[in-house]
């Protein structure tokens, strides 16, 4: 609609100018020619505008595959379910837990939902182990292995954050903090699954292990769960979503894509490697 109005306005302006120069009204053939010239000019301007928009459009890189994003989604659902059902069990003698069990859902329902969450956690753990056997998984696990560079990146990052140094450390595919989160998750999942199975099938566990081992498993399960929840709230959620650079939400883990701007800022070494591989591919 806007384009047609613009075309009509330009046609009338050009017609008026030509009629003044010729000192006579334009005939129908001349008027049609004016319309064609205006349309051609508008098409040219529109094409130029689209080329400019395409040139300035942000480039995106594929950071995570759909498989990995789905793993994260199932993990997130399981952790949220475990948290909202595990905390009432841990603090069962508190007023809010008693209110929940009396007016929202029963203790039996809470236990059922907790075991559903536990099953999802075990499912995604097995899924992730299988994924690590793939080409993509093998590449990522190599990138996630701790290196000496991670220690010096940590030192350089502390200096940068304190204003001692003006240079930000350059990270590859995964920074030292992302590696720390990953291995903390691996450790935490292993502890939660092993101790959780002992609590779930306590009859079998007590048949093979002394009572003090069962008590240790109970305390380890409860303590690790609370530590994991606090770490997710204070560490992971800030870095993933509440960081001013990505607030209010980082869509990378949902879409699998990251913008060129963020890639250069957050993973410059990986960006440089991708550019080298592109250049080599173009030369072949």
C-alpha cells in the first residue's frame, strides 16, 4: 500500500514538472511512459535497499546441534522437576512444605514427580554418553578437557575484571568457566544418580551395604542437591541469561546459533579457526 502511494505521488510530481517544461498537458502515451520510469526507479531503489539490509544483517554461527539442544532441554526439565519436589522433602518440617503437601499436592504425588525427574536425569545422562561417542561429541569432549591455558585464562580474567589489565583473555570453543560448569555437572549427576538409586531402592541397598553407607548416601544426596540448586541460581543463570550482554535471555541453547558479534567477543579463537577453515575450503 505504501509503495503504491509513493509511486502515485512521484508520478504526479514528475508529470507536473514535465507539463511545466513542455507548457502543455501530457497525453496518455507520455503519461504511461512516466509511470514506467517511476516504477523502474522504485524497483531499483528497493533492490538497493535489500542489498544494504543483506550486507548489514548479522551473521550467525551454529554453536550447538539440535541433538545437544534437546539434551539440554530434557536436562533443564528434569532439574527443575527435581528441585521443586526435592526441596519440600529436604525441608519437610517447615511450614511452607507442610502447606504444599496439604493444599497443593500430596507427599505421594511429590515422591512420584521426584522419581519422574530422576528418570529423566538418568535418561539424559545415558543419552549424553551415547552422544559423546559421535563425531560431534568426541570433538566437544576434547575441547572440554582442562588445559594449562585455562589457569592462565582465569588469572587474566581476574586481572581484567579488577581493572588491573585492559586485555580480555581470548577463549576458544569453551572458556575455563564453561569447562568448570560441565565437569561440575558430570560430577553432580554421578553423585545424584548413584545416591538416588540407593534411596529409591533402599531395601536392596541395605541388603548389600551397612546402614552407615546408606546414611552417607542420604546426606550426600541432600547436600549435593542443595549445592546444585544454589549453583544454578547464582552462577549458571547469571552467566547464561542474566548477564547484561545477553539479558533477558540467551537463545543460543534453544536455537543452537550464536551471532557473529557474540562469537568474536566470547569465543574469538574459535571464530578465527572457523575463518581459517573457510579460507582453506575456498582455496581448494
